[in-house]
């Protein structure tokens, strides 16, 4: 997200075999070294067999890293879980959410386009 942009959300479309998905990235918190965002499909339809997730992601500016903090009702994810556990999380549940975020963002980069004009600073 460009630092020159002041707005708190961006919308983009991701093309797929049958139509497209409209995705929104909304900033929920701005700090000096981190930004927390929610990533979700804004055109999500409950009639679809697979719901689109709502991810809460923290971006670490200095490390150029993104980490999933929450996915739907899954909050405060531990790095590792003993198995079995009372919520039946996999031992590497957090790593799986982070892998999913990476795969989904790669798909969005390959098949998506912004719904707004974005001005990047000239260097």
C-alpha cells in the first residue's frame, strides 16, 4: 500500500473462471512499524458452497512481512499447538493460515486488478 495514499481501504477485482471476486483491504490500525488490515471479499454470497474468509493481517514494514492474526472466529493463533487439543487445531494451524494468505495473494497478483487509480510516488 503506497505511503502517499491517505485512504483506509482499497478495492480490487480478481478474475476467475465464472466472473470475478471483489476484494477489499481495510486498514484497522496504523502504527510506526506495523499496519493491521482486514482482507475480505466484499461481494461474498452466503449461497456459495465455500465462504470467503475474513483475514486480519499485520504488516511489518521493516521486515517486509505479513502475518495472519485472525481468520474468521480463529483469534490469537498460537505458533504451535499440541495435538489433540480442545479446538482440534492442527499442530501448525498458524503456519497454514500464513501459507493460505501467501497463495491467495499470489493468485490476486496474477489475476487481479485495482478498482481505483493508484498513484505511486516517482523516485
